[in-house]
C-alpha cells in the first residue's frame, strides 16, 4: 500500500496500529500494510469498527500483521483479540475475496492465469489491464529479402 494511505491509517487508528513502531522481531506491523491500495477502504472500515471497542491501555488488542494469504485474501494477525474483534476481522477477510486488491472494485475474484495479477484478487478491468498480451507486433524478418537483393547487386 502506498505511503500516503498507510500514514492515513496509522494516524487515524494510531492505538490499534501501535506495533508499527515495534522491532521486526516482535511484530510484522513494522512492514506496513503488505497489500494493494484497493483494500484501503476495507481495512479502514475494519479498523474503525475495532477501534470503537478498544480501551486505551497497552494490553488492548493490536494489529500485528496485515498482508495477503496464499489464496489471495486479506491476512490479519491481532494480538489479544476479543471474540467481537476476531469476528470483525473474519468479516473483513471474507469481504476481501470479492474486492479488487488493486482498485477496490467489486465484484472481483482470485486470478489464476499467469501475469502480474496471478494469485491476487482482481476485477476484470485490472486483470485485463495488467495481463501481458502476446506480442503480435514483433518486427517481421526482412533479412531474407535483403540478402536476396544483395545477391542481385552482386549479379550485376
Ligand atoms: Zn480492479
């Protein structure tokens, strides 16, 4: 996720993401949000719902990692989650199945074909936009013809 969006989430939900300042050995939150910008709104909503349930102390639940599962969905680790918070996180994970990780459009789904979107949840537009098209405009070989005309010159 880009740094501006990352900072917005950190500033707005400073307490929930307090492990962003922790050393990497103790929390992966120091890596930031390891996913695309398209999930910004999803993460924002989830963070807001969790923050409403948090108290101020240092033992309150904190998010320790935000990244992506092998199946392309949102991955989140929460330190000391309550049942209500675990439920909110599960809901966000479920929603990520159909929200484009790149642009936030829904419906989207996990892409399997080779290309930059492989293994990512992507909408049709992003999948098409980023799919490498076969190069049909490869320059045609003209060397044969050139060689032929060289031969003609030599013949004269
Ligand atoms: Zn998209």
